[in-house]
């Protein structure tokens, strides 16, 4: 992929749904784990949420939310069925579009398929408050275009040095395409709040050192608890439902609240307010 290639930017403010891309530097850092539990926390606050499972490499959304893996996404791309027929109801009341794991077919779709996908998502955008996009590790042109055009970008940081290095690389590529992009950071597998703060500050200092033009915001951390995470995966129940009084559950609640507070919609000023204050 040519990092300097111009990526078209989307600018439609009329739709209802806000799109949130969840990305990161490498596989295995907890993107899907975060996406699923973050979506359920939003749902619990009264929002209508859809997860678009775009991770055709190593997605586990189907396992975590009891989604039928034998989906019909390819049939939808061929315009044989409607987009509504491939939306599945996941555990916790979150809707899901599962792309599937036929990597060759997904990555080689033609322009007609893209048109079908565009039209389909345009139909359902008005039905949701948030569409969470679980992206695969790494970048190709399609994923970069997706990330650059979502309303919000959450990147999962991990204490491992290799994950951090990959994260720096992706942030640099993104900033070259869209200067000043706002990236919200969540530190996964943090031992405590202080550890999460140290990792975030390290990321911020590194980005500043290399003069990367991105705005970084810290919206939370997910505490490390291997035992509870493994239990959640084995039982196929999202951790915020399985252990709703745990530290991890509280971490997700705080991350969602921080996200909503930071991205609170500004009320449009009414005509009469403008008239009588000018």
C-alpha cells in the first residue's frame, strides 16, 4: 500500500449513526474483546448498537456473541439478499454483521460489490446510534479508508513493546493521510491506573518526538485479569455480563462514560436564540 496515496474523505453529517473504528498495531491485543464489551456497555445505557465485524483474519466476535459463523455476507455482496437479512442478534442485545473468514473472497471484491455494501450500510445507518467496526490487525487501503472516514477512532494499546512499535507505525501512517486526526487511546492489560498512565504518556511523547500530527486522548484502561478473560471466552459470555461487579466491568463503564463525555453532541443553536443574542 502506498502510504502517500490520497484517500477520499467522507463528509455526510445527515445520518444518525456514529461510526467508531476500533484498531491497533497487531493481532492479539484485545480489539475484539474491547469492541464487544464496549458495545454492550453502550447498549446498557440505552443506545442502539451494531457491530460490523470487519476482521477477516482473526475475528472472535462470533464466539463472544453466539453469532452464526455460516453467514450470508457473500450473498449480500452479490446483491442476492438484503443487508437486513444478514444482521444477527448477539448476546447482550447488540446487533452484528459478521463478515466471515473467507479472506480471499472478501479482499477481492469488485466495484459492484463495494457499491452494494455502500448502499446496504446507507440503508441501516439511520437505525442505529453507534456502529462499532472491529478492524483487522495491520493496514491495507480499504482498512485505512475505513479508519480515516469513521467519526471516532479508538486504538487499543498494549504494554508489550512490539505492540507499541506497531501502534506508532499505524498512527504515523494515519497522520500522513489526515493531519490532526483525533485518536482515542485505551490501554488494555494494564496492571493499574498508574501503569496505564505511564503507557499513554510514553505513546504521546513518542508521537510528539517524531512530529506526528495527531491528537491523542486517553479515555481509559482495561485491567489485566487473565483468569476472568479466559473464563469469559470459554463460556462465550462477554465479561461485562459474566462478571458485572468486576474491576474489568468498571473499567469498561468508565471508558464508555469518558468516550460519551468527550464526544458529547453540541446542541444546534436555534434561530431565535441567535436572533435575541445578537
